[in-house]
C-alpha cells in the first residue's frame, strides 16, 4: 500500500497568514493527489484534484503543487473559515490512502 | 444541485448486518466511479470501497474485504454498501463519495 505522510500534524496561524501543508507519498504517484478540508462536525469537502486543479467554488487562496512523491497545499491570506483539518488523498492505486490529517487552528 | 444523501446508519450488535444507501442527484450518476469512505469518531479518513460506473468493477480495503459488498442501481441513481459480520471497530461515520462530492455521512455504531 502507498503510505501518505502529512506534515505538520497541527499548526496555529493568524488571519492573513500564508500556510503550507506538505504530503509525502511512499512511492511515486504522478499527480494523482487530492486535498480535502474538513471543518469540525462536518463532512469533508474536496478542494483540489490532480495535485493542482482547483475545484469549482473553491476560493483562489487555496493552491496545490507537486508531483511524484512530494506535494504541497498552500493557503494564502488565511481566513477564519479556513480552520479545520486538511487531508491529502492518493488515487493512483488501490487501496486509496489518505494522509493522517493536518489540523489548522486560527 | 449536485448532492449525495446517505441513509441506513444505525446501532447494530456485533456480528449483525446493515445496508447503507446513498442517493445521488444533480449529475450523470452512471458515468462516475463511486466510493465509500469511513471515519471513526475523532479519527482520520479510511477508504473502504469503489465501484465503477457500470458496476462491473469493484475494489475493497483489506479491512472489509469479504464482509462488505458495494453495489449500485444506475436506474435509481443509488449506491449501496451491504455490511455483514460487523465488528466494534466498524463503528464510524460512513460517507458516500462521488466525483469529488461528499455526502453528509451516516453513523454506524456496532455495540451490544
């Protein structure tokens, strides 16, 4: 199975900050990576697919980059509604695997 | 509006069975792979199963292979998860996931 490792596990940031979350795959996955956001008590929401493609309706302050084994989610100009937990997901092979999550506290 | 609505979650005894449903709307259901993902309370996300658009290909996580069965009815725009031989560790919120869309989840609790 492909292991997905996120860092950091948690972070605290202020409104307006630029936040970066990384996800490392245990083997190359091309660009088959998605980023999800989960606010407390809510279902996850998909933000980015194919490592860098923003889904419709997702604010442009979210961006993704990377290919192969190393990927990054960047939130520029952090907003209060951005708090929650962020997960990466690889979908190049079964079983699909998620990172352990990164909790973002404002 | 694109939407996924799960139902069927309940309290069930260990060894019991449960069938989850997920009704899709707002997109051409039959053209997309569909997935089930679960999340135990306070923990991370775990992929469980995927079914192809025509229902002729299925994939399972090792933790549920042989106990859970994914299926779909494209005429009813509905995805199913049949869960048998349930264990305490199957307790979780179960999410239906479509083309980058998530349902609201349904809670399954396995306890005596």
